[in-house]
C-alpha cells in the first residue's frame, strides 16, 4: 500500500511499483456471462446479428439543473433547453429499448426531477419490464416525490456526495446548502423505502477525506458507494489542478481493492477501467479466483462499456458512447435507436481491439479494461488512443 493519511485514503506515491508491470488476465468478462455484468446479466451476450447486447442506457431526459457543479460535463444551468424530446418522442424511444436486450435505464440529467413527466416515463419503461434507476442530485427530493418515484417503478437512486461535510461538498457543487439539501433528500428516499447509492467524484481535493465520506455513506444507510475518476471535460476542463496523476490513480484503485474487504457495502470504481486489471492482478497474487462468488458483479463486467454494453442518450436524442465523450453516433429522431446501437461506426470501432492505438491496442487486459475513451479524447485528442492515466506496461511492449 501507499503511504496513507490519517483518514486511510492514499496520500500519494506509488503504492505498488512492481504491480504496474506484472499480472495475469484470468477471468475476462466472457468467462461469466459477458461484459456488462450488472443486473440483467442473464440475457444473451449478443443479438441475432452478432452485435453485443445493450445492458445499460444513461438517458439525459433533461439538461436543466438547479446546481452549478464545478465538474459538470454538461455545463448545465436551470433554464429550459431547446429541443428536448417530447413526452411522445420519449415514450417511442423507450419502446425501442427491448429490441437491443433488456437494458437498465438510468434516468439522469441535468437534474431529472426538473422534467415534469419523468414519473410517467419511468412508469412506461417499467411497464415494458425494464429496470429503472434514477440519478438526481437529491436537493429537490421531498417526501411526496420520493413516494412518486417508488410508485413509478424506480429501483434505486444515486445521489452524489463529493465531500464529508457541507463546506467541501457545497464548494464543489457550486450552491450553498446543497449538502444539507441532499441529505434531506436521502432521508426522504430512506423513509419511502427506496434504496440509494452514493456517488463520489475523486479529486485531489477530497482524496484525504475518502474514509470520512465512506463513513457518512454507512451512517446514511447507502446500498453502495461508487467512486468516479474525474474526466476533464465540460466545466471539469478547467479543473486541471484537481486531476490526480496516473500514479495517484493507481494508488486509489489499489486502496479501493483493499478497502472493500472490510465492508459489506458494494463499492465500485466508475470511469476507472483499469480497476478491473488491478483486481485481477491482486486476486492472482492472493490466489483468489475472480468469480461472481468472490467479486460479485465486478467479476462479470468490463471497465469501459461505452459502445460495447452501455451508451448515453442526450436530451435532444443524440446517442454517444458515454456522457463524457461527445461523439455523435446518430440521433434517435433521424435513425431508430436499435439501428444506431448495431451499426454506429464509432460503436463498431470500440468493439474491435485492433482499432485501439498505443498500449490499449496490445494490452492483454483489454477485454476487462479498454481504457477510458473519454479521458483519451479529452487529454490526448484521440478517443481511440491509449488511456492517459494508466501506468501499466502490457506484456507485448516489455520486450
């Protein structure tokens, strides 16, 4: 382990200098049901034409938001945005989702609670047998609308908490009182019996507070804690000083691997694809097989799922590999969503390792990692380039 602060979070330095160059990619996603192994993993791995099944859709139902977060990819503001899908268009889009699998649909934004018909849209998706998740910031949740979310069919909410106290969280979120309002919202979700998880964006400013943030998650009764590695685009493009180095990135993911052993809460690293390489390296060293019994759904998923098991749909219907990578892969107003999923040129690129440049193109961990395509684009200008914040040297390059 790296040197640690008194809170237990990495304090910098290389945690495992040797582990950046060794490893065994045992247990790739196809060993246990295919990439994207989250709920819904019982569906086939491919569609009838050989395209991968879509397992997860993040849908920006509105870009309007009541906060002004420092890292917002959308640079959202409270005012309405032109061109958002109408209720009829949104329902017609939902009707196409089962044609590409049985995806979990994440209703996100902006702030999804600023869209008045969102309960109707959730209910429509649930009526088709789709699992619905909800990603509000928590500040607008009341006892009444928490009950409405549950009645509409939301299975889980994710609330972002980026600091262990009001001062740090509010500074990051850009609105005084955001921390207290989010905690009130979480209380209403808890009272309504609606499970919730906490999402935390990793920055240089909150690394030392990670154990305190986790303890807050425990006190609140969160079902899971997901950490997100900052992708410098949107407003976050101006946060260069908050982006941690590749070595610190490695430290955080090793710390998460160790920290997860001491809690029953589900911990997950997002926008951090090489966690799945680290997990297999560490498991191999410890003699632990990577299976659903030992690592849960982490044994069945892949790091970057953009275009391979996941996609993002914007408020105006543009399909992208993820919310952080603004590639125009087609618009559902012009092309049916299932056709975009199956035939998009960019999605097809992401499905072939030979299309990847640099070390990601030859890495033996490619099938469980893939590197962050959005980070490659934002930091090097090439979305098929190698992951800029990865210290690992593939076997093929060591000679």
